[in-house]
């Protein structure tokens, strides 16, 4: 009897210790999420059946594809479900998970990770990062792809992240709650234009030989195509502007051959049609596209999607989602207008700007050439360039203008635009600071645009000078024109 | 060579029962359950089987050597028993030291050093010496002898337990003592905790200092931390071994007794790796005459013991120098203390002297470990040169975050407190007598600390014990 009692006591104590350990572990597992990655939460927060287009791919897709710009151009709701070095089999698992809550009409797969250039990506980590976005069977499928010695720790957030105590400042930081609010980036990752001087040209190489693509990738792409066909979803590929090797080019062409055989359309930015308008010297900082490059890529993607698929918006408008897209595109447009050196592309972006633009043009007996006049037409302005011109553009329409002085009240603000400048409630908005090659430059140009929206308050975004040829130009732009980059 | 082929043809298909693995813990508990039989033959059989399984998980290659040593020892024991004589001392040393010397110094075939070779050869020698000195009787059952030599808790890195007590405990087990078994299990788990939470963390800091070009105070910190690392590493191993043996009903003694609280080197060696130092004392120092033949002989014997100890640890000049320096410093201490032994001092002064003695001894031992750590004297000199280039302590340069620095300080404070407690009390027994909620609160705290602060996961291998490679 005594022995039985002892055995029972020992068993009970061991069970208690194990149970306590499991409970603590489970709690810590919920507490310790990865501090850096929560893309999956952003996607899961999207309303059910709201997405029209799903982008999948590597960091090249993350940095080049702006869902809010695509929404602005096409009205389509899209989400960029990409991550660094995201393997194609992982993209497939993302698609499977996405289809549980969404019914996209088009899936767009970026193909850098199928090319030899992916050697820069470490093997297991790509799959490891990918599985953070997933749940359930899709997560298990990804974990089954990685080195199984590491798989166990990545099945549990805590095992993978228990060292986070070393870097957090407060205990609260260990706990990263699941985000339930909509993200305003929709998967796009912003990259600033930082080092104009440090870029390199993207060269086009003609194909020299066939390339044998990775069998695992081809299998995943085939399965992706089957899944799309089964769900009446169109599938397309794209390859964003980036530095490439000859081997990459050969592999890309082999992939396009596969796409042709399997009736998959693709957009290749190394095609002459697109490349001539893209200059990697300005539009990509080092490896990925910056905001200017992303703006261009997104614009071209929008046109390609509209021309090739004719997708219509069938879902009901979600006000909160719409408002977020608008807000995000306004913020990013401001960056594009701010950073862009090419006046034509600046006006192209201003054309889509949804808020208020105040314009001051002082002629000083100069004139504008046809190219500049065409640029102005993009923002619905036409005037005699030998006279001064002051205007207010609201929601893309000129609501008021004058040739001597314009006084108008907007949103309880007294706005005065005359030869002396632009004044908001008496405060001058004439001089702006610009940064070129990391140097601050104070400017006041012949043609000034002041922007107002909820996101920034009466800021000068752009000052242009007019050169002797009657062209708009910005600081730095002439340098690149002279050196033949345009 | 055929043995090479044997090793590569017959690796174990099982996962090695590394000391810090949950498999080892489960294995111990399974053996514990099966050892509840009172019949000696059954117990011997079960324990032998457990030993075989343990060694086999590391590779059948290792089994060959322990089996070979066991057979040789068994046969030799009959000769020692029948023809006792002092001349046999050397005949005992020669074959075993030759085997050790082959693997450490003349391994021309580049064979893997058999698991635990240094430890079970010493156990075999101690068994034979005890027969020779009539301290133990010959064991006629070869299985019992094999069981002693291959006793799995002591296979990785000792302690070098004595045969007489082991045979007694194997053949005449005492009534099952729940508290004793519980203490054993707890000590084993404490050893794992010590290794994974404290030792490996300090090791990671030491490695970080080593991996960057640092000088001055940062090198000094590395030296002291390495000192702690080597202590924690070996102490944790010993705790796992002693705890698991205690769980199975075997008392194999203690191996460490707060060595860094020693106020001189002689005292230090009474507290550090006690099973090895007593082995050298009983079977080398005393055999050579000990301190009975005057100071000069005493110092010579001491030097010989530490030279052997040094070369036992490794096959480079560094280890020999390490042993020599330990001997030399003890000799100097002995001379100095003998000059002052008749001087009486006040208790408080004595305490102050004792305190400074502890500090100085720790510094001396730490610097001597430096010779132990590096492969060559040039590396040691290079490190010392860097130490003399002034650079203040900079945790950021080392690569430690603020939280890691706080944790490092906590670890050091905990270690000092625990060592002081261990010095004065039987900590485990005292702990077991604590009120139930206090004990269980401590268990829960330990689980949380282990899970959060433990160094595990990724590419780190916690089973890289330093002393395993001796």
C-alpha cells in the first residue's frame, strides 16, 4: 500500500511539473511572436472577398508594386503578399491560404526567385520567413520544406524567438499582438531615393542559351496554374526592373517559354517597350526599386492588367478600405512628386493627386515650349505663358485662376497667390528646402506648386525653373539630361 | 586500419544520449524504474544493459574499448590478487597509461578518442591498486566489474568513483529512499539547468569577446568569465552524473566544493575535481612517498603529480606548463605559509586575509586557465599583450545588449551566493526540507528562467562540454 502511494505521488508530481511546463510554454508561445514580421496579419485583416488582384513574389515585388497606385489607376483592390526571397512553393501556399477568405480575379507572380540570381538568398531562411504569414496546413507544408532540425523550433514562435529578451526595452515589446486593423501599405514596402549617384544601369542581354529551371519551382508553378484554372482565376507573371546577369536573362527567357506553353501572360520590364522609360540609375537605389521606380512599375502593371484582362470591380465598395487606399496613395504620390526629377513624370503624378494644388507662375518674359505646355495639360492647365498665371486646382479641376492676383478662401484659409508668392493666412509659402545629393537647397522657382491634403499641410512640393528652351526643369534633372540618361 | 573500418561500418543507429537532452532524462527514469528489483543479479543485469545501451548510442566503436579495458582489468586483477607486491604498481600504470598516451600523443591512425577513456582507465587502475593495497577484494563476477567501469552516469567525464563502494551499493542495495531519489533527480535537473542557462550564456559572452579585436579590461573580463565557464561546465556535468547516480541508488561522492572560495591553491585542489585530485593523491602522490620523506621529496612528488595531471588534460606544452605552474605556486605558498604559521591574528584580520586570499586565488587560477584555454603559448602571450593595452570595459563593443549585461551581473551574483551556500550547507537537503509552496514556487521560477534564458535552439550545441574532451 505504501509503495502504491509512493508511486502515485511520484507520478502525480512528475505530471504536475510537465503540465506546468507545458502551460508556461504555451503562454510564452503566444507571447513571443517574431518582432519583425507580421505581414500575415495585414492580409488576414482584409475584409473577406474584397481582393481583386493578388501579388505574390520576392522583395522585388514588395518594393516595386504599390496596391494603392493600382487602385488609383484601375479601381481594383489588390494586396501585395510578398516577402524577402519568398520561394515559389511558399507563394503557392500563400495562394492556398488566401483562397480561404478571398476570391481574386487575377494572381500576379513576380519571378525573380526562379532565376539564378536568387543565390543571394539563404536557403532555409526564405521558407522560415514565409511560414510566418501562414496558418494551419499551409504553414505545416512550408515547415515540411525546410531542414527538419530547424523545423521544430519554427513550429513554435517561442522556440524561435525566446532570445528576444536580449533586445527588448520593456516586457510589453515581447508581446506583439496580432494586428487586426487594416494596414495602409497593403504589403508594399517603401524605399526612399537616397543615393542618386550610386546606381547602375540595367543592361539588356539577349538570350544566349536555354536554361534548366528548378524542378521544384516548375512543379509549384504548374500547381499554381491548376489551382487558378480550377477557381477561374487568371495567372500572370512579371519581372521588375533590376540588375541582371546573362544567366538570369537566359533563365528568364526559359521561364517565358514555359509561360507561353501554359497560356500564362507576362510583363517583362526588360522588354524594350518598357525599359526605355525606366532608368535604374534613378529608379532603384541599389538592388530594389525605390518609390519612383515603384510608381513607374505600378503604373505599367495597371495598364497591362487593364489592356489584357479587362477586370471589373464587382465587389461592394468598402469605405474604410477605400479611404485607406486613398490616404496611402496620396502619401506616396507626394513622395513621387517630391523626389522625381523628370518634370513630365512629376506632372503625370500631380494629375492623379486628389487634393488641393496651388499654382504660381511668373512669366518674366519667358515662354513655355510645347512639351511643357503638354505637361501642364495633364493637370488641366492651359494659359498664355507670357503672362503671369495663378490658379487653384481642386480634385483635379481648376476652380479659380487669375493673371494678376488670386484671392480665395478654402477650408477657412485665406489664400492669396500673386507675383510675390503664395500666402496661406498671410504666411508665405514661397521658399522650399530641397535636398539634392544630400545637400539642402533653398529654392524659389518660376513655377511653384503648393499641395494641401490631410497628410501634409500646405507644403511646397515642387519648384520649377524654366530654362532658355522653355522647358521645366528641377535641380539635378539637367545633369541627367546632359549625361544622356534620358 | 581495421578499427577505422569498424568505426565507420558500425555507427549507432540510435540518437546519442547526450547529458543535456530530454532523452537522457527519460532514460535515467526508465533505468530507475527497472532498478527497483531487489535481486542483485537482476539489478546487475539491468544496469549493465543500461550501460551498454548508453555507450552504444554513441557508437559501437566505444563499446569495443571499454569492453577491452574491462577484460584486461578482470584478468589482471587475478594476478594482482595472487602476487601482490610493490613492483606491480608500475605494471598497473604501464598498460593503462600507454593506452591513454597512444590516443593523446601518438594517435598515428587518427582514431576517435573512445568515450570516457580517461575516466574508466583511471577507475580500472584504482580498482587494481585497491586490490594491491588490500583496500578492496577482487571481484570475481566479470559483469559486476564491467558494470562498474562502464557505469553510464560517469562515462562522459567522471567522477572517478571507487570500486568498493560501488560494488557494495550494487550488491546490497538499501531500502528505497524517496527523498534521496528525489534529491538525485533534482540534482540532475539542476545540472542541466546550470549548463544550459548559466554556463552556455557565459560561454557565449566569452566567445563574443574572443571573436572581436578587444583589449584591456575587456580581455580581463574574458579571462574571469572563462574561469566561470569552465567551472560551470564541469560542475554541471558532475551534478548531472552525481544526480543521476543518486537517483539510481548510487552515491558516487562529490566532485566540487565551491572551489573559487578557496583562499589558496592547495585548498583549491581540495575542492576542484575532487575525484581526480584524490585519485592522484591516493595512487601517485602517496605511492611516491607523499610528504613523509621531507619537504624536498614532498615538493618533487607534488610536481610529478601535477605534471601527470597536466598531460592527462592535453597533449600540448601548454598543459604541461599549466601543471608545472600549479605545482610551483603551491610550493611557494607552502614555503610562505610555513614561515607565518605560528603568527596569531585577530579573527577579523583573519577574515580579511581570507577574503583577499579568495580574490587573489581566483585571479591566479583564472590566469592559469588561460594557458589551459589556448592551443599554444604564443596565443596566450598574445592575449596577455592585448590585456596590457588600455581599453575600458565596453559592452557595446563586445556586442552585449543592456539586458544581457544585467543578466550577466545577475548570473554572477547568483553563482556567488549559491557557492557560498554550498560551502556551508547541504543545499539540496536543506531545500527538500522547505515548505511545499516555497519549493514549488522555486520549481516554477526555474522552469520560466530555463525557458526564457536558456541557450538553446538554432545552431548552438549545448552538449559541447569542455571536460568531455579529456
